[in-house]
């Protein structure tokens, strides 16, 4: 099986539009709503299409991916385990050391304000500078 190529932001946005349209049910509506909230939280977000057709939102690194399954739309935050989640939005992939996810089932609503704050925390974490190692004195 050939791996799908990474696309630029404009082409990826069109592919995400297509994914939302092809879902044609509550999953498409949910993915569209969450995409809108991501864009509101970060107007400079980069949309990407990776891993054989997964919508990805990035800013100085991956913020989250948006996958659609039969019973849930899953938003997986790449560094979710390192993010504060005071609203308790993360409800999936809680056992790992790196990622955390939000599974949204049909009819469920996600608190928009809390979600946008989580996206902003993910961006801040991506942009945090790691301290440079000091060169050893000789």
C-alpha cells in the first residue's frame, strides 16, 4: 500500500473539506464544528493531511488530529499528557505518556471555551523553547 504524500496547507484544507462532505452525517458536522473552534483559537493554524488521510492541525508542531470512526469523532492531541485539562475534556487514550484524546459521540457537545483554551495550551507547549545546553568549558 502506497503512503499518501504530505500536502501543503491549501490542498490539505480542500481534502479536509472533502472528508467533512463525504461523512455526510453527524460525524461530518462534528468534525466541521471542531475544526471551526480550532481555527477560532488559532487563526494561523496550519491544516495538513497526513497518514493516509488524517486531518492534522499544527502550529510549531502538531496540535491535534481529527479522525472519524463509526461511533466517535476522535481529536487526538499529540502532547496531551503534558497539557492541563481543568475542564476534563480528555476522555480517551488516558493511559499513555504522550497523547490524550477527546472522543465525541453522536449528540455530544464539547464546551467551546474550554476546547479553545486547550488548543491554545497545546500551541503554547509546542512553542515553548527548550533550554539550550551550555557548552562545556575547556
